[in-house]
C-alpha cells in the first residue's frame, strides 16, 4: 500500500494502518518522496560526511497567503485536516527527519488569523470560506539527536525572505531549497570561509520525480531491504503534527512517543528511473 500524505488525520487512524499492513505482511509507504531528490540527498551527504560538523540547530519556514487565490475549490484547506501543517508540513518534516532523524519533543503556538477567507478564482469569486483550523503555527522541534529547530508554517503571510530550510552546524551553515521540490540550489557557508558557495548536486532526481518513493518501495520488496518513504516515517511525521496541535491547545511541551529510522541515503550516480545501483 502506498498513500498520499498525510498518512492519516490522527494517531489512531495511522496506527490502524500500520497494524493492518503488519498483520497482512504487506508494505506500507507514504508520500512525500521529495526527500529522495537531488537537493535533500546532496545535503544528507554533507551531513553524513561530517562537513557541517555536529548540527546544533535548524530552521524551517513555509509562509504563504493560502490557496483561495488560485485553487478552484479551496474549502478543504481550511477544514479540520487542512491548514499549513497538514498540507505542507509533511514535506518539511520528512526532509528534516531524513537529515536529522526523529523528533522527540515539540512546543507550539497556533492561531487562526482570519475567520473567513474570500475565494478570488473566477468560478467561485466572492464566495466566503469559514476557517475551521489554525492557519499559522509557530513551533520548536527538539530532535532525538538534540538539535533544536525553529518551525513555522503559515497560510497568513503575503511574502517573506526566509529560507525554506537551514541547518546550523559547528562547522558551517547549510541552506536548502523548497522541500516540495526534488531539486534546487543547496548552499553552504563553512566556518572557515566568508562566502556562500553553491554545492554541485551529488545525486540524481533533480526534476519533478513524484512516484520515486513508490518505485523504491517496489524494488525494496524485490530485494528484501527497507523502503525509504516508509509507513513508520509517515506515522512519525503524523505523530509530530498531532503533537504540535496538542502543544498549542494545552500550552505545554509535548513529547513525541514514536520513533523512526533515518531512511538510507540514495546511491549516487543513478539514472532517471533507477532507485538502486
């Protein structure tokens, strides 16, 4: 089974999916698979090689003005199970987990900045949407490796100049592109230098390659290895998402009980369509 993201809308639904897959001895995979692309895999190689040193902190920002200006039917983005964390958060959380490993604790604040949204696409222009979910979430994520990440997801911001993802290491800073894409510029500023340099991509899949996670799962079944876009990783992302909302509602730190393994790095030198050497 291979699912679109998110794996489910709450932990209980997610657990039932994991248990159903295990009881039937079948694989469960889930989008996103963009962390398997050239940009995130190049960054992962830098971290694995120790070129950044110990990662002490990170930051992730997804800030936009929502979807009512372009989507023909944007209502569901503002209902329960929508909002920026469920919609776009999986790309950022999967990217961070693929680089840093699992999250152990979160702290969050959430708000609904506008009780209504006005659709501006032609077919339904002028219709109003009642907003039923938080549209701006500002959080801190603590990873099991003790890295702390500033994490902000918003449908309330017109524009910004913040990076999609940065990782701050003892020996430098790594700046990453939008994890909703497979490629993009990966830049590093080493502690010993004064300028940023763009890193050459060390891995394939720079272009839109959605479905590579499913292809990887199929090959993993054949070869008997773990697949990268796993149900366990998707459940962990879901667990973190629910913990963020719980933290915001309860005004406290929330521990994240689930854990997952960092997915194996993709091999270098793969041609399009390949997922193994």
